[in-house]
C-alpha cells in the first residue's frame, strides 16, 4: 500500500511540475511530499528527479518509472471503476407481468415513488390474470399468485397467500346471498370451485 502511495505522489509531482503543487492537490505538506519522493528513490536505489529550488526534471530512470507508474495507477483506477459499475443507477426498460387485482391494489400506488427514485427506468406493466410465458413474451419479471411449477426460472416467495373460500346460497326470493358460516378446506374440496 505504501508503494502505491509513493507511486501516486511521484506521478502527481511530475504532472504538476512541483512538490508544492502536488502537495496542495494531495492534501499533504510539501515537506511530507519531499520525504515520500526521497523514500521512493532510496527504496529503488536510483534518482528519479533532478530537483532545484526552481525546477524539477525527470532522470532517464525517472521517465521509465513514470511510464510504469502511470500504467499501474491507470489499471487500478480501471479496476475500481469496473467494480463500481455494478453500483450504477438502474436504467432501461423493465417489462413486468402482474395479476390485475394485485397490481392495481399493491403495485400501482408504488409506481410514482419508483419512478422518482429510478427516473432512467422505463416501466412497462402488464396487468393480466393469465399466466404469461416470461421468456417467449420478453418479460423481465412476473409476479405470480401461485406455486411455481418445476422450471429453470428463478423464483422468490414474496409473501404468504392466505385464501378464503366463500359459498353463495340462494334465498327464498331467488337472489343470492353469502353464506354466514365458515367453510373449511375439507368442505370445499368436495364442492365445485367457481372462479372468474
């Protein structure tokens, strides 16, 4: 780590043309910059700079070392940028399939906040109760209120899904009214299901 710091100090001294300018840019004292350059030269066993009170000039060894320092420091900056690229702001199209009632009730109210937080994302929602083919229809994401059959798709359970069965009983006037008793799973298993 110390070697990299010395390389960075040396590169800034050469780029700015003076110890004091490099010191200001690096937030160090000129005396500390001078000591770092001296320590670097002592460690390498060569003189890198010809220094006078008015100027500094690279030696041949200093020019060669500067090329290497520039390359190494650029590669480190590139590596840092590549890792940081994973943290960039999300952008692009996001196509999502959601069951209609769930989407209207739970997702639609969240869209303004999502759009404000991620302004570079173009959200395309498909509110439909049919089971879409995510791959063939080009969806990035689908929310399903069901058990996922064996598939190569990645799935994550978002929340438990509690369902209540209800039965409609006709009245003496011929109109329907909801039953007032709870129906157990055992009772509903033998009855035909009505679905929209």
